[in-house]
C-alpha cells in the first residue's frame, strides 16, 4: 500500500524527459514501484507491465507521455545501450531505470534517485529519495504537500489521477477513495509566465486573477445565489494548492456532438445569472474578500487586439499594416463602446463546453473555471456559449439557445431587449 501511494505521488509530478533511477538489492521490489508508476500514468490499474529483465526495455504509450522501463541487470557493456535506443528514449518521455549504475556515464545530468532498502518487518521497505536537478526537490515537496492536504481532509490513501486542464498554468488531478472524489488544483503564480502588451503586463490589463481567494470567493458567492459551484475543502496558500469538490466529468458534449437539451439548459441558467446584481466584492465562506475587476474597454480591446497582432501575422506571414490596424482598432472601439454602461453582471469568462458539467440532481449546470470572472456585460458569456470554441454549434441550435435565453431573461425582466 505504501509503495502504491508513493507511486501515485511520483506519477502526479512526472514530466517528459524525467529520469528516475531505482536502486536496491534483489527482492527490494524496484519493479513493483516502476510497475505502479506505469499503471498510474496509463490510468489502467490492471495493465500488464512485465519485467524487462531479459528485454532490457519495455515502453508504454500513456495519455500524457511515453514511459520507458529499463532493467539493466543483464547489461554486459554500456555500449549495448546504443542498440536499445537508450539516449533517444530518455529524452522523449519518463524513464524508470533499474540497476542504473550499469549505465556508466550514459545517464543524463539531472535525475531522481530512489533507493529501496529493508524496513520494519519482512514486508517493510524504506524509500530514500535524492534529487539531482530537474526541479525534483521542489516537485517532491509539492506532491507530498498535496498528500498532506488529502490526509487531513478525509482522503488518506486516496488514488491520484491526472486531469486534463485548461489553457492556463493551472494543473489538476482527481483523488478518489471508493466512490468519493476530490479535485486537486495547482495554481502557479502567473507572474512567472508574463506576456507584454503596451509595456504593461497583459495579465493585469485583462484582469486575470492571481489569487486563490478569487476562486473561493466567486465559488461561494455563486452557491449562495443558488448556482452549482464546487466547494473549497482545503488549501495550502503558500504552495498555491486547493482541494475542491469534484463535480464529475459528465459534460454537455458527447462524442464531439453538442447535446441539445443540455445546451438549452446552459443558456437558461446563464440568463438566470444575468438577472443577478453581482456584488462589487465577492466574499467566500471563510470571509476572504475578492474585489471584482471590470471588463473595461481597455481589457476588451487588448483581447481582440491579439487577433491583429498575433493571428493575422501567423496566417499571412506579415504584420497587419498601420492603416489596417488603425481601422481594426476604430471598428472595435465603436463596437465595445456599446457596453460601457453594462458593467454590473458577473462574466464567468469561459462559459463553454469544457467548463459546464452536467449534474444528475439539483441544478443541472455545474460551473468551473470561473476564477478570472469579472464585472461586465452578460453578452460576453452568451457569445461564448453559442459560438463554443471547442465544438461546432449547428445554426438551429444557436437559434434555439438564443430563444431560450431571451425567454428566460424576460421572465426576470419583461422589458429585456
């Protein structure tokens, strides 16, 4: 059980190009640890993972990256590593190497040593981990901090699985015990990944959140107003980790096709949200406050400006001309001016299929990925829904969503145009 738990913790932080060197006498179960890491990364607990004692190498394709399991016990000479493609393999995925000392000087300059020795009792084992570059020390501290959060929140011994994330620097995993699950969110500070716009920080211009309180304050305020958002169960503010309620994985798209009734329900719930006067400061259940930024003209203009400054040159091979750029900016300035006085509603900002989770009971629309929410026009989220960037929306469905949205808005306000 301890070996499987450690395999979970290591698999959660593994990256392509990582090398893990497994040391220990015969019978210390080095292969058991390697096998558990492979299965965790593959997401298949019953995956057959034979020992590579005779083949020297077994490779696996996982959803995240390739994994290469080496056993060099029978290696007669380090030159044999060339025949099995050792140097190529360790550069493309995760490499787990038993008897690494037999590789001579062929190991890369950064790796993690795991030494397995006898522990308490016949089946006891002691694991000693030593980092050699590659950010391993910091990653190990983080993954054990996640384990501490799980332990104190009633998820001791939980199995950890990687979750596909969004386009941000955040990453996610699901921890499960039986039928119970919780989501782990890692939120690196975006100041380490700055872009530039007008000599100011792009993230600040467009009001991207950089605080765990943004998530919890918006989540709790949404829930107090009757919307389905995940509860924050615990956090490690120093390491920027959060444990949040798991709303499941059932979305509003199936096999790449939008599910009509679910999209219509999403449109109606968005209309309900648009009827809500959102507070200037959102507050979570613990009293943490988050002042809501506004989706002002500069922020919107900066976002649409990315099309002109990045996409057009990518598509055409040349920058947009001075006159064309000025015309582009003037057109948008006139369009965005219509919303200057419409700044009092919550804009979730990413209201499209990956962030709408279908709930089997109660409110059917579960909301995630709203930490960058701000005050602005509800037209933004409606536009994101009916022109979903991740799936093709048929024209008749877009029309039906518009009708459903307008009808629900008029329930709240008969004069809605």
